[in-house]
C-alpha cells in the first residue's frame, strides 16, 4: 500500500542486505529512494539538496553518522534525519538527537514502526513547509523562500524577488500542486484592470526559474502546462509539460 506523501529519500546504510530491504519497502510506499553506503559520499549527495528525508546509520565507512549529521546541519537545517542504528543506548540516542537528528530507531527494528516514523517525519516537514499567506518559509530543493520578506537564499546567496515575482510565487505556493491559469495569475497579481498580457506572466516565470531552479531550462519545481498555465510541484519532478 502506497502513501500519498511520496518523497525523495536518501538511505545511508553500509549493510547491503539492510539497504536493499529499506529501498524496496520505502519504494513500495511510493517514495524515490537513493542508497549510499559511504558516509562521506552520502554527505556530498545530501549537501546538494533535494532530499525530503535521510535515513542514517551510525557506523559507516568514510564518515560516521553522528559526524554526517552534524556537518549536514551546518548547510541544511530542515531536512529530517532518522537515525537507524545498532547503537541503541540512551547515550547514543541522545548523541544522535544532539547532533541534529530528528528521530532515532534502534536495530533490530519493526518494519511497520520504521515506515510509520518515516511517514510522521514527512508529515511534520510538509506541515512546516506548507506556505501560508504572508508567513512561513517555502523550501524548493536548495532554494529557501522567505514568504515574509520575499528573499530567496540559494547555496548561501541571497536573492530579492521583485514585487510581481514574489506575488506570483506566493500565489502558486498557496495552490501548490494545482495548475493555475495564466489569466488567473494576471487577475490576482496585476488586478482585473491591468494591461499586461499572458506573455508577461511567462516572462516573470522565466525570471523566477533563474532564481529557484538549479537548471531553469529543465525545471523540477515550477512547471509549464502548455496552453493553460503553471504549477508549483509539491516534490521535485522531471520536466513535465513545457
């Protein structure tokens, strides 16, 4: 049975049997799962961004899980980390949480409990990232959009959106996952008496993509639905309808 809350997960586990079992069961829940068995290599993957959750072993080659977590938190403050480790003492659990982990499950574990904890962390993250008009932070991969100030931080660089760019992005964020017609954006952002054409919307969306997308020519977040309008994806997607 799959969950509606599909996400992109990074499983950091050096035991191939456990890693494969995790991959199969998490994929069965509808998630996109990438597996890495080396701590240092996994950190390089996680620092690029785009993962919705990390399932992290502690005893790893290259870099142990505690250090992995501490280092990732210096560049990524909000991706949930679920420790999954044979080190199950209270001291180990406390150390993992103090390093920046969000949850800690000791091995051996019950698969149902693991899947429930993953789902709970994803729900918590989705609630925290859900845009509300005028407040909150919208996370789009490596881009963090401050819905109060209109500032976008990407890889430590701050970009300030223009008023119309900000209004378009915020309106799409409030309807995240839905296709919004160009005419609706004109009406809501410029007003019903405004002169701009639908081509104006296209131009502003191009500008937005240059800020929030790693590759504006192949967007993962802000998608065109040809002849209709635009949609802001809930999770990163391949280019769809451009």
